[in-house]
């Protein structure tokens, strides 16, 4: 978290981060990092990680079309594809546990710190970090009896209530003590758009949110050297999709009068109106053993998410009757209809060794990583075509598939302080070897039962190297070259022929020159980075 506010009055607070798997000062590490302590998050009014998108260079966090999920891009690299078969480009971590699916990133409870690492982070943070990574660190039990209650109100029916209860330590004799924390968050919002017609039954508030979040955290201090942290999170979020807006439609369709390019609409007439729901259960277990010159850590994570979505993607009430191209059966629907469910279950295990040797000149990190994900996705959808009028039809986009992702990796990084220039010059070298296996089975293709299996493995070595020089107490400059990779993908929306041939893996190499500086007795902090990336 944040240390003291500095020795000089008005000085900026010192931010301690774990971007390199160890606690270090933000200004001393040769990585482009934006960090927000709990006080900084409160100052900008951020209640979840999506709010920092406006305050971090090169970071863009946008809502996903048709769901209440998020699409993240960093340094221009990202993916808005919500399918479980397509991996994101920006890694998202909660207390060190990788969160594989963007639709499972709904968390906004009791944050201690958020760190945004820009540029490829393949060595220490693993695959799917070609753009960078976002690390969310939650607040741990304080061990002191305390109750905190926050209430917030706003327009569009906005309501927020957060309750945090910390208990005194429970003494266990020779087994140490346990600190406990309970948190509850209630958020509600009516959304900024409304459905104004009653063609179908359903909600009238579009972008509505009604969310309940529960968190239980326990810290078992077995002794001065061994700490075991456990956390359970439960999130249930109901509401409606953020409404998409039609920008253009050919006059022949009869939908052009509902299109608007000039302004954002707040009133919609729709032919479908369903609800969204996402439920998440997450368990995190972190065991830390401090042996002096080396600290051993085990990070175990389990996460189960279930999502349902039923948006009106065309944003109009227009309906058509035509034949389904897949079966020839007659069907009635809008320009673009879709209803979907997605279930995802992930487990991860990481073992770390973080230490210092050679009289403090060599800092090192080494680790082993395992990840297993199983998911099922099913959508019922249709897209209307009249380009060949009078021959008009619905293209049935319905599909069902299962996916099993497995990943194993070994990684290491070492930083050596050279005995020259008053110990102000450091060299860092690291690398990560990753082995990925994907097994996809598509059982419904364009509305027709199918048997389309796909399986392939990929492996890759991602190196990184850095030279940094502490020019003065307030100036640190560095040169960094780093690589990261995404495993190949199966395009579940493609034809049978294309599906059988997955896309190759993606690699990104970044060259970065950076400087971290503070001015006017630590009252002004100016960090800059010039980067060039090759795909």
C-alpha cells in the first residue's frame, strides 16, 4: 500500500508496488507502472478498477457490446471478443490470481491498491499480457476492531452502500492468531437509457444494475515468518445490457428512421428486451513463508462464473419474417437477435521463490505456474439479410461449444547491481517458458447440430532484459526490451473448414526507453516512456 506522505510538507506519498513480485518503491523500478493507493482511488472517486481508465496513459476500458462486461486495451493492444475461445491481450490479476474472462471481472469491493503495468509482461506475469497487466490488490484484515460504512447517491437512481467490519485477532495459542474481515457492497443504478415501447414484456431501464457483493477474508499468522491468507468472494449482479445504438440502415429495411449518427439516444423502441445476470464465486489462498534471504509463496485460485445475456443488438423495434438459411424454416425476428449463456470454471496454482543473495547485489524471482479452465458457451441468434432482395433470409448464428484450456509455465528473473558508478547501475535478465493446450468441441454450428472438435498445443519462450541507472536520488532512467505471447485461437464463429485450422500464436516485442523523476522536493512526479512494439 502507500507508505507515509514524505518528510517534506506537501510531498507526494511514496507508493509501494509489487510489479516485480516483491515490494518496491514505484519510482525505483524500471517498468512503466501507474499505481493507485486506496487514498488515490478515493480521491478520484473510483469504486472499481474500470474507473482508472481515464487516469492511466494508453489504457482504455470500454463496455462490451451486449453485456455488462468490459473490453480492455493497453498501448493499443486488446480484444473486445467475449468468447471463451479467445484470450484477452491484457492480463487481469486479483491478489496474484489470473482472471481469464473479461465477463468475470466484476469486482469493486474493498480495494487497497491497483497497479497498471504497461507493455509486455510475459516474464513475470505470463501469457495474455502482450498489452500489459492490471493487478488488483484487495485490503487485508487489519487485526483491529473497526466498522466502516460508506453511502453514496447519484442521478439515474445511483445508490452505493459499502460496509466493512474488522474484528480483533482470535488468539490460537501456539498456532498463532487469525484476523478476520467481512465486507458487503450493494450497488444500484437505473441506467441512462429507457425502453419506451411495450411490444414485448421486459425491463424498461437499459443499463440497469442491481449488484450484491460479499467478501470474507482471513489472515492466519502462524508465527512471525508464516502467514496464510484466505478470501472468499461472492458476486451476484442483475440488470440489463447497455443499449447499442443503430447508426445506419438501408431505407429498404424500414429501420432507417430509428438510426442516429448525430447524438446519443436515451429513448429506444425495441423488439426484444431481456435481462443480464452474472454470478461469481471465487476462492483465493496465499501462503507466505519468510526464510530471511528468500521468501516462498504459494498462490492458489479457484473461480466459477455464470453469465446470461439477452440484449437487443440492433436497437430498433423492426421485425421481419423470412426463412432461416440453415434449415429453411420460417422465422420472425429483428435485425440482430441474440440470447446467450456462458459458464466458466478456472483453477490456478503458482509457486514462487523471491530472494536476495551475493550481499544484496542480486535480487531474483523464480516460479512455477499451472492453469486449467473449462467453459461452456451457448448462443441463440439470427441476423437478417436483404442484400439479395427479393431473396431475404435470416442467417442463423446460433452456436454451442465447450473449451478446455491448460497452461504450464516456468519463469525466472534476476537483477544484479554492478559494483561500478557507486552501485547505481543495474542489469535485469529474465525469461518464461509456457506450454499451452486448447481443446474445443463445437456441437451446434449456425443453428444445426454438429460434431466439430479442435485441439492444438503451443509453446513459447518469452525473454526480457533491462538496464537501469539511478542518475540521482530523484531521477531513474532505463532501457527495456521485453516479449510476451498469446496462444493460438479457434475461431468459433467461422465455417467448419476455418474452425479446424486455428490461428497461430501472437508475439509482441517491445523496446522501451523510460525515465522516472521527482521535482521540487517530491511535490511533482513526472514519469515518461517512449516505446516501440513489433507484432
